[in-house]
């Protein structure tokens, strides 16, 4: 299996190259040249497989012989060792043809652990084999950072610089990053918003002055390996539900378009999905795109679902690439318009094509809080605010007589203030995390100044010093 870039369909890269590079040299995102297929028969076999076995079976189709079976199995086993549930993910029956897929049993209590734990170990495996070291730079709107840090801490082949927007992530989200004691981890708070952080990352990547100093890699959801390992829970959940000959609706709380894009790939390769609901908060770029065929970039609005406070969803380029039938020139044209004029419009015909796969709804804070309340009284389940956006969006779009799966992306205890506001209850973190609020934090606050940030990286990097 080879991979091309959304900006160059002649490119031919292997899985380990795609993994280490993150972003293609031309600035595009990697995508497989051909979609493999999962047959009905294979789907049926998943019924009797556990999460790790399904992960092996599906990822093998995309990795092929780049990593041998024995090593890949080991990597997967190691990656899910620190999850609090033996089943890894839980798919709870809510009755009335609805389920909730809970993806917060990993070490940092959000769905990002499901792919990042594997990605960290894949990185280590490939780096050791190729005798390389890399510097991972990443921006986080709250949960990616801690999941990446947890996945890469104490690994000698990599160092991590994680940027978060200063005072714009929750207390617990920040502490899950800044209290990790490991020499290869650097936390940086930027006085700006998430999109500012993401822009800095993009600039660092292409900075000629850094090319001979760092071997950069990305760990945010533009990395193909993350998309790949997010496929697994879609397959896992459907295979554990006893519904025959039906196509499922997934409702997915969305920001960077990573999770729901994995759902799109799952559908492409054979999972019976009817529609994917892209649930957004008031940062509604993905909703206006899906419903009306345009994007107008505005300033990021801070909401009670901070991990979705994003205006420019980086994975959208992957979908736009399909929408324009792999025509690199048209894709680059569209992106240019988006970056320069902050807006794009697409044709009616293309809107129809989007709506073949997706529906979307924008949910405000008031409705998010109401859903948390209602869900608690009805189902005795406390939803985190991101998941609540997903449930509310499905309510609004209501597609009749289809089985619905809500993806629950974070543990509610990560957002205690919002939960207290919604249901007047104090929610505690799982026991394991009791010390989190007392541990010493370690992070550097830097103004939104590119050169300052760049110099900080050069001065702090152990790999730069040791070249
Ligand atoms: C990252 C995140 C999202 C958004 O996922 P994308 O892949 O960026 O669309 C939603 N909810 C939570 C809790 C998250 O951490």
C-alpha cells in the first residue's frame, strides 16, 4: 500500500514514511492510493474478536509488510495496556435503537488516547529500526496534548513540544499535560487561541532555518496513523451490536474533522454507515460547509466544549481532495482561497455529494447544558459537554428508524464546572487521578511572537544540542 499527498497524486510513500513525516513536504496531507475493503464476512468475524484483534486486522490492511505481524501485535497490545476497561471501548445500549460508544477509558480520559497510544509506540518502533530521532511539535485545543504527552513520555527516540492556547483549556486538561515528569516533554502556553498555535506549527514545519536542526514530525490528527487507529472503534462498536442488515448513524462531536473523517473512511472501506452527523458547537465552519456549501472563517469563539473551539479544521483538506476527485490543482486553488480570502464556496452539485455522507448541526451552549441535564435524569449517564453537543445535534437532525450511535469523546470529570452548572452535582475524577490537582506544574508562557517561540525551541531541544 502506498500513500499520496492531497497536493500531489504522483507521490508514492510507504507507511513508515507517512508516519514519521506527518505532513507531506508539499504541505498536503497523506492519503492511501487505494481504499482496502473489509468484507461482510470479515465484519461477521469481528463479533468474536476483542478490540486489539480488530485493531490488528484493520490496521494490517494499511500497514501491510511495513511492520511484521508479530511486532504489530506487540505494539497494539502494549498500547492498550493502560486502559481502565478490559473491553477498551464500551458500547452501552440506551434502548430505542440508540447506543453510546464511550471512548474515555484511556490514560488521559478522552478519545484521543485510542489512536495516540498506538502512534507513540509505532513511532518508537520505526525510529529504533531506522536509528532516527524526531522532534514532535503539536498544537492542542485541550485533549490532544495530554494524550500525546502520555503516549510519548520517557521515550528516548523523541522529544515533544506541545503548544496550548494560554488560559483557553480547562484546568484538568492543562494539568494532565503540565504535571507529567519526563525530560523529553516541553509544554508551551501561547498567548493566543488554538488556531494561532496551529499556524505556528505549520510555520515551524516549513522554516528553512530549522531544516538542518530538527527532524520535525506531527502528532495532531493530520497524521494518517491517527486517522487509521480511530477507524477501529467504529468497527468495534458496530460488530458488538446485534442489529441485522441495518445501516448506522454515528453522531460525532467535531472540531478538527479528524474523528468524523475516520468514520467517513470506515464507511468507504465497508462499515454499514448510513450517515455521519458532524456535531459542532458555535464554531460552526463544518456545519455551514455541510449544510450550505460555504466556509467563512471567523474568530474562534470560546465555548464550554473547548476541544471543538476550532475555525479551520485541518482534516477537511482530505475530504476536499475526494470532493474534487483527486485533482490537486483544484484542491490547492480552494485552499488558497480559504487561507487568503478566508472563504470558499462550492457548487450545489458538490453540496449534494457532501450530504451523501454527512449531516451537520450547530449546537449552542444553552442546548448543550439542557441535554446534559435531560440525559442525566433519563439515562443516569453524565455526558461531557462535547458528547452533549453530539447528542443535541442528532436530536435536531433526527433520521427516523435508523440505529444511532453517539460517540462519547471525553470523561465528564474533565469539565467539572460545566457539569456542576448543568446538573448541580460535583463530579470527581476517577481515583487514579486524585493527585492531579496537587502535583507541580511545568510550562512556559510565551507571547504570540514567532521568533521568540522558534528560539525557545532551539534553546530547549536536547536533540539540537547533540547533533
Ligand atoms: C478532539 C476532541 C473532539 C474533536 O475531535 P476532532 O477529531 O478534532 O474533530 C471532540 N471532543 C473531544 C473531547 C475532543 O478531545
